[in-house]
C-alpha cells in the first residue's frame, strides 16, 4: 500500500466492509479507540470510519486492527471528480453491484419459501411425501440465501459477541438440523406424515416434527428487511455525487483569441473562459470582460441575482443570468467552493453518530439469554434421565420459538406501510434509521429561499404616481423588460403578461444600460425601467410618495424598480422573493409539535427579518447573511447547546447542513444535492408537509416499537413451554403465525394516518 501515514492533521478515512448491523460499527469503533492515541468514529450508514491518530501509528496499523476484529478496511478510492478517467463525477462503476448478491439471495429465498410455508400451514396441501419436497426447497434457502447470517454469526462467535445475525443463524440451523434428523432418523420421513392442527400441550420426543417452514420463512423475511435497508444505505454517497454533477461539464476557453470547448477538468489557473447567458460558470474566477447578473442562490441562498463587472469574483456552478462575460480561472478542481462544499457534506455525513437499531439493542441481551437457556434445558433433561431425544427436542424448541419470525417483519412492515402512506402525502422516508431522529427533535431550522419563500423573484407591490393606471404601467414596463434576460426583468415581464391582459407590445431601440436598467421606445413612449439613478440621468425624479414607497421597500430588503416615460417618473415596482402562502400555517404546526423554528439564510438581515415577521418567527430566532460553511457551523453550534436539530432546506448551500442535522428534510422542488443529503424528502415543496413528515415518522417509529415488543413478547412467553418440553409443532407454528399476524395488522393501522 502506497500510503502508510496520514497527512499533517493526522486524520484518515477508511472504508469498512462486512458490517451487518449497527453493533458491528460499535465493535469496530471500540477496538480502534482502545489503541493509544486513536480517536475513531465508525458510521454504519456510510460504511466509513473517520480516525484521528498521532504520529506513532501508521494507517496500516489501523487497517490491521479492523481486520483483526473480523471486518475489512481500506483507504477510499480517489474522488470521481479528481479521476482522469472520469470527469463526470458519477458513481463508480462497481456501486450498483453491492446490491446484486443480496437481491439474488432474497429472490431465491422468497420463491422457494412460499410453497414451503404454504404446505406446512395448509393440511390440504400435504400430499404424500410433501415433507421431502419441503426439504428440497428449504435446503438452498438455508445454505445459500442465509449464508450472510451464518458468516456474520461465525465472525461474532470468534470475537465473543452476539447480534441478531447470531440468533437468525442459530435458529434457522437448529430448525433445519432438527428437521433433517426427524426426516432421516425419526418418523417425520414416513409417507403420509401430516402437520395436524392440534393445540395439545404434551411432552414428546420430537422425532415426527419438522420445522422447515420456520427456517425458510425467517430467512426470507429478514433478507427482505436487509435488502430495503441496503438500498437506502446505498444513497449515503449520492449527495456528494449530486454536488459534483452540478458543475459545468464543458467550458469555452480562449486560446489565441479563439474559443475552444474543452472538458472542465482541463481548466488551469489563469485560463480565460467565456460564459454566455444561461450557462453555468465552469469554475471559481474573476470577471475580466463584460457585466452580468449571476444567480448564486443555489450556493449562497441570496434570492436577488448578484451584479458582476470586471474585477468581481464569481463562483463555479452558479448561473450567468445576464450578458456575456469573460472569466479568469482562479481556483480549479478540489480547490473550488463547490468541491469544498462536497467535502463539507461528506464530513457531516461521517460525523453523524451511528444509529443503534432497536432490534440489535434488544438482541444483544436476548441472544445470549436464549442460547444459555437452550443449553440449560438440554443439560437439565439429560440430567433427569428423560433421554437424549426428549432433551434435544426441548433444547431445539427453545431455539426455534426464539427465532425472530415476527421480529423480521416488525421493522420492514411498519416501514413499508409508513413510507407508502408518506408517499401518498408527498413524504419520502429514506430508511428505518431516519425514524429515531424524529423522536427527540426539539429545534427546526428553516432555510428561507425556496423553503419558506418561493425562491422566485416576483412582483409583489405596484406604487403609482397620481393619475397613473396600473395596467398601462405594467404594459409599458413589461414590454421593455420582456426583452431583457435579467431575473428581476423576468419577474416584471411575467407579472405584466398575467395582469395586463393583451399581448405585450414589441419595443423599439431597446438598450440595456449595464448596472442601471433598460430603455427603449414602446408604443411611441420613451420608457425607462431600472434604478432611480437611471431616471435621474433623464431628469425624471421620483415624487415624494414614490420615493417614500421605494425607501420602505428597500428597508425590508426588497428590490424597488422605478418606471418612467415621456419625461416623468410614473411608478415604483417592488420585487421580492414572495413568502409561500402556507408557510405561516406551517410554522404554527411545527410549534404545536414542540419544535422551536429558526430562520437561517444567506440573504441579508432586512429581508430575513421581514420574512420571519410575516410567518411568525421571532426576531431572536433569525440568523442571516451566512455562507454554506456557516450554515453547517450554526447546526453544529445548536447541537453543542444540547438541542436535537431538524433542518429544512432545498439548495446546494443547504446540503452540508442537511447532512449534519439530526434530521434533514429536503424540499423535493429543490436541488438533487439537497434531496440526497436529507433524510426525508417533501415532494410538494409545501412547508406544512414538514410537520406531517415529523408526525408520520414519529407514528411509524412508535408502531415499530410496539411491533418489536410483541414480537419478543410472544417468543418469550412461549420459552417456558419450550424449556419444559411441552411445545408441539402446532403451538410453535401458531405462536409464530399469530405474532406475525399481529405485527402486520398493527403496521397496517398506519394507512389511516391523515395529514
């Protein structure tokens, strides 16, 4: 291995393989932290370990420690954006393959287990020698489909640990092994053998009992749960890929006075490149020629486009919304702001504490107890002289009744029904680990642009000089602005087209005055639309009432556009990022759930406070003028204060904060980077759905807890009967079937959840 020590800050990230549950991550973390000078955090969701260590330790030592614990470890491959072969920032070609073996095992288990369970539970299907067909179908399920459980159980055994995998492996092997004995050496293999519906409690030697349906059914159920969990875990790195894919793929570089299109990765510091209206800026740089308006809302949250001129800096992946500009590249590749944000997202994801799944927490105690009880049962009956057959029957019955059939259904069924109901309501829940986060959340941080507000510049007010008609003002101003590509101009043109009624006239002698506005002839009138300074240059001064309206709008952080023609100022148009009509109600609902709303934005203080006042958030809970890394810092600061923080956002600038938050809610109308970094996605872009999402998640988590309680409760209640040797196959099957029916029925109640 080429790299054996970390960089100067003595930190390294390792990719961990072989983990099957959260307790695996905890075990690796414990082993690493026992090393002198090592501080490690292992994340089961992202399958990565973030390790800080001193100079006396090499990376090879860390990898060796992980491997000695029974898992694999390796340094991560180079990020896709830095790879020469891959300039797209896409996922590695091997990414989809991780799910393929699990999918194959699941399909095998389901196809073969269904007829086995049907024959065991329906006497009418028990034809002569049906038991041998059951054996033929069950063998591949136990040997091939359940192999990951057996492998994990063996790893756990070597390290003196027990998890759900241990119980699944021991239970299925015990059921399968006993069935083999009963078929080949007992009476279960006799032609005409039946599984009757008898609820008698009596001691028997078990030679006529087979438990193949338990072995096959448990494997299929739990593989289904693992598959859906793995599929959601696979998205852990998608936020990073979505961020990298935001950048421009090609760029027009100036070479010897000519434009040459090259892949963005070939840009070097000092290169001059051309950005036309509507194109993404390829990398961070400084404007050298031209002026324009740059839409940087995706990175900064600033809803008003930023005017740039020669000498001004621009950021890669932002959009040129105005004229043609020539930019000199100042930062490329991993040094750009976009790449730094990608690292922030990844660090935030890895910094999350590993979620300890409820089933694993319970099984850490339950598994050793069950195995100890089975051994004690075997010893007791052998000691009392009942015979080896009766003793083994009782011991195996203990293992079989403890086999978590209902437990395998507890989380997947509740999650399936809960997520299905959520999808109907416009809420997408990524996985079971998300639900625990909703339980303790007490603070909800709301991004402004695109979350509380529409994120689109809109004409919100029209102030007219005496005697002027609104329809005429909008018609003339809208006709002129319709010829401009500026976002504020588009807001005026859109409103004019909607309110003026007739099609807008075509202007003549249109001129774009950089930084000031536009002018031209519309229907014989010399029209000016733009800053007050533009009108002043034509001696069209604002009357007192319009000047007052303009000052009031700007005091609230809104954009005021002056309109004049034929020698006089006629109106002031107020443009702003309008608050969504449902946002105030949403804030009220969030408060009702016990959450404290905080408005967080990259926009200026005046705009933020005006929006907060409109939706009912107090001025003390407004944090404005923050950059993406500052948003991340705000979330960390709130968490350091002991708060459990939810974050609602929609932009690239929110991605790192969404990943860091205890619960990330992404607006489905936002960017892919935000959606992938969030734990929940709100499809409709309506903030009220955030309250519904938290309610539904809490309800689903509560259902899972009840399911787990009863799944274990039925098993534990039957353990004394099994230990006493009084558990016949029908009672064992009935107990497992009833617990499963209860779990499914309880989960189905989530379908009645109302928004």
